[in-house]
C-alpha cells in the first residue's frame, strides 16, 4: 500500500513541476505538459476518493482542504497586485480600484484571461491565476462523491461533464464550476481505475506500446487540453491523450520509485506537498519580479527558459519547506500548550 501511495505522489510531483513549467509560456514545453499535467491530478484524486464519510462531512473536509488554501493564496496575491497598480499608475484611486478588482477576482475564481470581465472605468474581474484549480477540484470531487452511490453514476457524471462543456461557450460561471463539471469525468475514471485495479495489473506489451504511441502522437500534434477554459482543440483525442499520458507517467513513477531513489525523494517532496507548491507558485506567478531578479543570470549561454524554471522551482521548494516547518512548529507548540494547560488543571 505504501509503495502504491509513493509512486502516485511521485507522479503528482512530476505533474506539479510540469504545471510550473507550463506557465513559462514556452510553446515546446506546453506541447508536452498540456497533454496530461492537470488531468493527472483529477485522476489521482478520483483514485483515492473517500467513500466512507457522509457526503456533508466529506464536503466540509474538502472545503477546508481546498478552499481555505484558495482564500489564503488569494490574500497573498492581492497586496502585490495593488502595490503594482500604485507603482504603475501612481494614484491611490488606481490602488483602490485594484483592490475592488482583486476581490471580484477571488469571488469569481476564473483562471483564464479569455473569461475576464471588463466593467468599465478601471473596474474589471481579472483572472485569479493558477489557484482556479482548487475550487474546480472541490466541485469535481463533491459531484462524484454525490453520484457515486447512484445506480447509473457514470451516466449522470457524463451528462454533468457534457453540460459543463457545452455551457462554457455561453457564460462562464463563478469559481470555475464548469471546469469542475468536466473534470468530474476524470475523477470518476480515476475511481473506476482503482475499482478495477488498473495500476496493479501489468498490461500486455502491445497495449502498453499502443498507449505510449498515442501519447507521443498527442505530444507531437495536439498538446492543447485546456481544462481551465474547457477548451479541447482536438476533441476526444485530447482526452485520450490525457488518459494515456497520465497512465505512462504513473508507470514511469513506479519505475523511478524502484530504480532512482534520490530522484524519487525530490519528486515525493513536491508530490506530497503539491497543494502548497501550487499556492506558492500562484503567488510568485502574480507577484515576483523575475525579470529584475534574474537579469544578472541571463545571457551567459544558458537558455532563459531554463534559468526561469530553475529559479521558480527553487523558490517554490524553499517557501514550501518554510511553510512546512512553521506548520510543524505550530502543531508542536499547540500540543505543548494543551499539555501545559492539562497539568495546571491537575495541580
């Protein structure tokens, strides 16, 4: 069981690093990472979907796990955006309008610039950035958890996903609900994969080769699956490529776990803490002046995309480690305070 969990975490580590790389704006990188990185998270979430808790308690736990980090990350993004607006325009009016805009952005929870809403006179509802994924995942998990006890669960989730996809072109709903509706299908497929022991079985070489060939084809000629917008430029081929790519990455992660221990440890750190890494990345994506910070490292024969990627990954790793240490200290401090209080009561 532990080995299974570890290679899933390794796969999540690969996926979160691919998410960071995918925000560099490099077309060749995006051609690869956009085939699988976000769908893999939904598939893995479905694989470990908890069906023991009552729905209300499950939804409450997931809200704490996903929506609280969403709000915290949003709260860190806002000051930098307001400060940037004041620096750029030099007026308190611009800063105030940015505060309003950022509040609207957090409430709307949109992750793509194409769904930004312009109200006029300096007011708009901008993108909230990479943390769109958190409310979308929350909604996808709750939808599948609700329907999983139904007799025709798969049919219901298919229609939910179809409704989310078809309605996306008419109007974009708050908190990336429609992305969550479509992503519910990946969560459900992950759940089915667990029920049928897909990752525990060894497929015939011919089938494995076919899956790999399908993913390579999608990397070369597709690579445009945008769950953030519910836009699949190549239709079901993008979906098939996401499933194939996720399966190959999971299998590859299993090999890394067995053969490359030191690489596995690094990827395990990112995978086990992928939620924190995502939030840190979302904040640095919106607020870090990387061009100014890294200008001394550019132009020395190393491609800029490599410099930016290394800097971003290192920054996310260090800040994540600091957050984990603070959380660990806080928990120890809390337990110590409780014990001290109990001792005083006893005396």
